[in-house]
C-alpha cells in the first residue's frame, strides 16, 4: 500500500512539473515519469498501451527535439537508472497494485 502512495505522489509531482509547458522540461522529472511507466509496462504488459497514452499526455506541448535533448542528458540517465533500480526492489503485489492504480484500475 505504501508503494502505491509513493507512485501516485510521484505521478502527481511529475504531472505538475510537466504541465508547465512554458518552462523547459526537467531531466529528473521526465526520467522519473518515464522510468515508472516503463517499469510498469514491462512488468504488467496489460497496462502498456494505457501507460503510453498517459505518458504522451504528460509531455504534450514539448517537441520531440526538446524531449530527446533531455533524454540524452546525464541527469535523465542517472535518474532513470535509479528509478528502475528502486522499482525492481519492490514486492510484486505492491508494484502491481501501484502500477494499475496509476491508471485508476484494480489489479
């Protein structure tokens, strides 16, 4: 249950950070969002399509060039690796509940 709260909080923070399209996108914010979505899609393929749509909504307003530049940054790479490492340590039942919970679903 704690993991679900953490992931939901991350999603809220990331959403708020990305919602400001008038500001440059932050590598840490994008990596946290993408790392979480990639983890969930990899672990629970039934969520992949919905998570991809969610991710597209979060980066709406940024060009592919802007996103690619951020993805090539050291900040993005380091944060993405840390998010992936941390999420791999989670208990599978808690991770499944949290990943489905991001989409408003029950596992």
